[in-house]
């Protein structure tokens, strides 16, 4: 699969798959879904990528039981901002308490955060759990992540 490149707008030249990892890009994709009815191919690709982003391939494991992580802990609140603990957990073992919420490791969780800085750090954290943290995330790498060979 080849990256799907936008040909208009403020993200012109960027790929749909790469934009998923950028909070402004992700929000622009949601804007396209809402506002652009005349681009069926593009809409289909965004829907496909977002659907795959609901069950991303996670490389980290729950420290308690060793199954693939599905959740992380977001500590803080909407006023002060959140910080994210590096560890990923399965849902059952994910610690949740006052000001520490468990958050599913999927792309749509980003919509839970009000502050752009929180959205950005959530996506960075998710990216680490997807094993994409270190090397530069090119359009090709992002595409291979959503559409593995
Ligand atoms: Zn577990």
C-alpha cells in the first residue's frame, strides 16, 4: 500500500497515515470526514485508516500478566494538563484512581483531551507503544503501520 497524499488544504503534501500521529493532522482528518462529501476515495481511505487505528498493533506488554498492552494511565486533569506514564497495561491491570485515568491505546482516545499539548503527548505515547518511537516517522513507515504487508 502506498501513502495517501492530500492534494489540498493546510496539510497538502502530507499523507493521511502520517497525519494520524499528529494532533492537528488527526483533527483535520476528522474535519474532512465531516465537511467534504465530494471526495469519496479520500473519505474511504480516512475511514479505513481510522478503523484500523481503533485496534493498533501494540508492541508493549502488561507488566503484570504479559499480554499486549491496551491501556495507559493519564495522570492529571483538563485544567492542569495530563502526563502519561510510559508503562502500558491490559485493561484489568491498569491502575486507576483519583486523577489517574486509564485510557485505551487507540487513536480515537486523542479526542478525549481538550488541550492540544495533551493531544500531542498522548499521540507521542501511543506511537511509542506501537513501536514507532525512535526513527523518523516517514509517510512510508506510517503507511506500513496501518497496512502491514
Ligand atoms: Zn495484565
